[in-house]
């Protein structure tokens, strides 16, 4: 688990066996097809991130404002439901805990919905987000994140299949009730644990 002192350090996902059942290691990240015919392109000057819903103080960060939050380097294992895994993938980003702290979720906030610039959404319980390594990535392998990998900023949730790691992030919505997202309403599992092979519902 990451330290909570705000220091910049790398974390390695050492959870159980590194390759979940049915997965094979690849040498580099794979760009999955876009859901809307083309990858969204958002200039940094036009990008913002809204955190809202069941929170005490809604926030909207511009790109420059978002970069003022504490940044950390991560080295994690990344597992796609299509059976490939990229081990020791490097990112730089902002911990979900720092984003959550900035908006102070209400006691009624039980779920989080990640909303993206192409209309994609995905869901997870707030409790699980708090208990695991989760961050919004702004760099991949030391470089700006390309559109095909979800730039300029994307969620990374290493302990779940990668469809939960929403690309081209636009908003983080805190909710009282669960709200299955794009793939969850199309037959994918609502949780997505690779070690339990929670691929489909």
C-alpha cells in the first residue's frame, strides 16, 4: 500500500501472483479500440476535472490547478480483461485520496462514478477506492499520456481489470447508489477482480 505522507515514491503491486488466471504478459501497453470511432483529443488548456455529487465542497480543477496537487510515481501491474497484462507499468499521478480529501465526501457518498470525455462511465464503491492504490495518471513512462491510452489524464485502478481504469477522465461523481457504467451494462462484471476472473456478469 502507498505511504500516506505525500512523498513521491514508486509502488509495486505485489498482490498475490503477479499474473492472474487467464492472463499473459506483454512487453508494452496495448491501445484498445475507441468506443466512439476515434479517440477523444482534449487540449490541456481545455481540460478540466470536476469532482461533485455527494460532497461538501465541489471542485473543478483546470490542468494547471490539478498539477498543484501532490504527485507520486507508481510502478504497477495492469490487467486487461482481453487477457493481456503489462507488468511494472510506470505512471505519475495524483492519489484518489488527495482528490477525495479536497472535496470531503458526505457520509451519504457510497459509490463513485468516473465520467469521461467520450461519454464512457464506470463505477466502484468509495470504500474500495479508499482501501486500494487508485490514482489519476498524468504521465505514462515519463511522458504525456497519448490519446489512445486515455490522455491527458486517466484513472488507474491496478487491482481490477482495466475497463475500471477510465480513460480521458472528465469528472468524478460521488453518489448514494451504485450506477453501473458503459461495460457493466453490456455484460461485464460489476466489480472486475482479475484473480477471481470476474470478467462477465
